[in-house]
C-alpha cells in the first residue's frame, strides 16, 4: 500500500454537516441539520434552464462569467447597497460561494500571513487559510448575543495581518452586523493594507425590518473588500453551486488568475437562466418575508418547550439552547436528538476550533411547512 508523505490538512475529517445528514438518513430522522431547502425552486427558473439547454448553450462560458448575469448582479448590488461595480471587470461568477471564498484566500494568503475570523465560523475558512500556509487568529463570539468586542479584535492586529473574514448575516448564530460594528471595523483597517473577505450569502434573509449592512455600502471598506454571495441561498438552488465575487478591479484581476485554474468557468445554461430570472426583482425581494414566516412558525411552535430560543436576526437557522433539558455536550445531545427524537441538528461546538460547548444546537428552517410541523411535534415531546 502506498504511504502518503504527509497530509496538508491532517486535522480535517468529514464535515459535521455530512456527519449529521448521514445520521439523519440512517435513523430516518427529519433533517434540519444541513442548510438546504427541501422544496422546489420556482418553475419559471427551471423552465429558463431547460430553454437555454435546448437552445444549445451547453459549452464553456467566458472565464469571468456571462455578461448578462454579471450585469444583473451589478444592478442588484447597486439597487440594494448603492454600490457600483463594473460588470465585466469587477464581478466574477463562481461555482458557489465556497469556491469564491477558497479562491479569494488562495489568491491573497501566503505562508505566515495572519487571517482574523469570527467564531462560530463557517467551516471552510480555517482549513483554506492553513492550506496556503496562513495562520488563523480567532475572536470567539459567545452565546447568547454573539457580540463582538472590537478592542479585543484590535489586539489581534499586527504587521502580519493580511485579511479579516466576515460572515454577515452569521451562520450559525443568525447575528447581523450593526452600524457600530461597521464603524469599528473601518477604524481598525484604516491606514492599513488589510483585505476584507465578506461572506454575505444570506444578505437577503434578514428579519424584523432590520437592514443588512453590506461591506460594499462603505467606500472605505469596498476598496479593500471581496464580497461573496450565493444564488443557492437566493433562489433555493444550493445544488446548482453558483455564486459570485464582487471586488475592485485590482483585486478581481488577481482573483481571476486563480479562478481560471480553479474551475475556469461556471455552468453556461444556468448562468443564462439566472440572468433572465433576475430581471424581475420580485423573485428575490420577498425572501425576508418568506423566511421570516418560517422562522416565526418554528419559534412559535417551540415557545412552550424547554428549549431557549436565541435571537435570530438573519439566515435560515435557529439556535436553541438546551441546558434545561440535558447536561450532555452538544454533539452527544444532537446525536441523541437524531436517533431518539428523529430530528437532526448541528452542534454549535463544530463551529469553534476549540470545540467550545455552550449547550447550543442549530436548526435549519428552510423547509416545507409539513417538515417543520413534524419537527415541532417531535421536539415538543422532549
């Protein structure tokens, strides 16, 4: 048997999302763990894909993306955030948000560069930084409010700091950045060469009339930022793996040097279909209301249980604190919940490097009404 000389990510195993989904499948449990909808996308969008496939648009797209889609992305950003990006030179269509994140880190992080992340954090950030020789510096946001002490963040900054990665709205906590957070960030990066990688895949899922503050709204941040978004979250098509990165030309030029050897280009008929579908802004402007109804339904259904429902300002995830129910660590509790009560969740400790346990689990409510009803029924029996 061949012996590997080394592993570049020796501490990395199967993601918690795959683990919990497998456990759900094995136990025929309701899967509220992995973040994907269990309902169909809009038939109109599916028909556009079918149309462009049958019209023969089945070969390589331009490396940076189809111009029609990039124009619609630029229009959406300008309408939503009053920020202007040149469609051809400052927007790149990617094979999902994760590929955009990977490519951005691969482009700008080299050996010993330091990258600041905020935990609980999406699990692709740290391994990708380490893959390219970077060093991760962490700020731990803690339940129940997951606030940020910016003075502590400031203490993480030094001459080796190359990038700050933000996830806003935050998965898994559901927290959104406020104006004071943005102003603190501006003061930290001012007069530095620090880049910002802003993961905003849930930008259109913010609740209770609150506003998503995109990094591109602020000129002092836009000039140094790579903004990542995802059509998977926008149009319930996570399996299509299509997203984009918007950034100033000087950053985009470098990003595309890596992108062209990473995936080269993205699915042609899907890009054309998305471009056509996005011409109607109603197709995405309703998302806040659509998912708030699901969030509110889940919260109301669990209100009389022993679970403590933490604030959910955005994303389609609800955090539950269960310390009144069990003293088990969150992984063991989530496993028991899946096996015994037939509802799969994700333990929050998986979003922390040190496996910080605060007796919190995450549920995905991007599900059909009947799925949520059954989950509530099962959880109410605990």
